[in-house]
C-alpha cells in the first residue's frame, strides 16, 4: 500500500509547489523548488506513474463552477443498513442522470451518502424520489441537505506532513485557539466578513449555458479527471472514447472558454491511502447561528491542511473531512462545547464512486439541463421498479 512513506524531501517540495500552483509548467516548478528542471520532471513522472492495478499517487483535478453551469449540489444521507437496500441504491445512483457521488456510510447513519449535481431549483424532485423510497419501505429514512451559497473547500497541504515522523504537524487545539475571542464574542464585523475570499463565487447568472455544447461537457469531464495533460492527449482521449474530433485551434478556444467560465479552480488530489488519509469523516452539527458563522469564517481565514468541504445554514453545518483517524477525537473535543447535537459518520471512500456529468442531459437547442419531472423522477422510478422485480 502506497501511503506516502516512500516520499523524499524533494518529492514533498515538488508536491508543495504543485499545491500552490497545480498547473505550473516544469520551468515554474523548477523556479519554485530551486531544483533543476530535469530533476523536477523525473520526480513528477515517478509520482504520477500509473502502476499496474494502481492509480497514480496524485492527480490534478478541475473543480467545476457549478453555479455558472446552472447547477446546484444536494447531499442525501440515507439510512439503509441492509445489503439489499445498499444494492438497490447503488443501482439507483448508476441510473439517475444527476448523481455526483456515492459512498457507504457507517455511524449515526448506516447506509449511504449520495450527492447530486442537479439543475438549479429542482431539489424537490430529489426529495420526492426519496420520499417514495421511504414510503415503499425500500429505505428506512433519509436526510436531504442543500446549501446553495454557503460552502467552502480546503485542500491537503503537504507542508504540514512531517516526513521524519510520518505524521501531521497540526493541532486542532491550536487551530481553535488562533483567535481566542472568536468563539466567545459575536460574529466578526461585517467588513471583516466581506473581506474573506469565498471560494464558490462566480457569475450570478449561469453564463456558461449561453454557449455550452455537449462536446464541451466531455472536455470538462476530462479536466475533472486529470487537468495536467497535454492538449494533444486530451484530444486523443476524446476521439478514442467519444469519437469527438477537434482541430487544435478549435480545441484551444473551447478549452480557454471552459477554463474561464466553467472551472472554479484546481485541486491536487492524492490516492485514498496517501498520508494516512484513509476514510473521510462526515460531521453534521447543530449549533447556534453565531458559532456556525464564526466557524465558517475561521475556516476561510485559517484553512486546515486536510481536504474538506464545509457547508452551512443558520442552524446546522455539514463538514466532510479527509483527515487521519487519530485526529478525530481532538476535533470532537474542541467542537463539543458549542454543539447542540452531532451526527458522525465514517465514509468508505476507497469503495466510493465519483460520477461525472451526463452530457446528454444538456439540451443544446434550449441551452438548458433537462429538469422535467419525467426525466428526474418518473423515468428513474420506472426503471427501479423494473429492476426490483428482476432482482427479487
């Protein structure tokens, strides 16, 4: 198992440079690290090598600008402890046109965490589907979470990885105490709040829909898989897998347009066992509006060194964190005094599945995603009814 123990100090420095600038050229990486360009190239190739039956140690993934694409994220955590329920939900995830992620959940909810990437304003359709499953006894219960505007990402920062001790130089106690007055007084002044960078900002109107094509969506999918590729490699992959052919000039124009309006940023993503980051933890916490807002701002001002997604509304927060299991008790200890209630789940990340865009769901004539009831509810339920009859 490749957990990062083999890394040298030079490897770490190259990864740190990539975290700072994921799409940096080798000349730029050499300048940032102080290493010869040839050394940087060799280190990069070694870490990025696809070994037999193993993914590369890391990859650079594009984060789609969901808002500019006219979409929103909805998370559903489903109580479904039985094996038959799990199989049913896996098939449902494969069938639904807007599934984004599924992972087995253990803890407060024994079942599944499912994420959807849906057309804006259609969360009621997702809720309707799960109400149907619940009323039919297919699942035990479910919770749906929608936080359209209040969410931020943090990314793994390998500069906090202690290569000698093979552990993380990070303390939750110290992090919570970075600003001693943060948790006792009210929220920060409005000007301080306004000054914080909101990572999910984008054009208010979904501007990309005006020019988007299904072929663009396929390019975006490839960017989400691995953005650090030569353009000719992208073009070859699209021709091999989707029979899409572009001239170099046309592809460059579409790529530039997508990068400007449909990509929010890039994230260095490590394989699931790297740096002792095995299975992520999902915390669903309930606390005062003041505390949740302060926690949100604190996370923006002082990002933690672990990949995480934090979403919130006035009464609750949804925090999905890839961190070592040894850090969990310290985080819970620091959080506990401020919480009214907490749900804790461990997500089986190595067996989870990421779903990319379903390009055919976008209508090039109307310049809209298909958000009809038939497409998002009726057709899916009909398919699942048939599947259930065949798999009794």
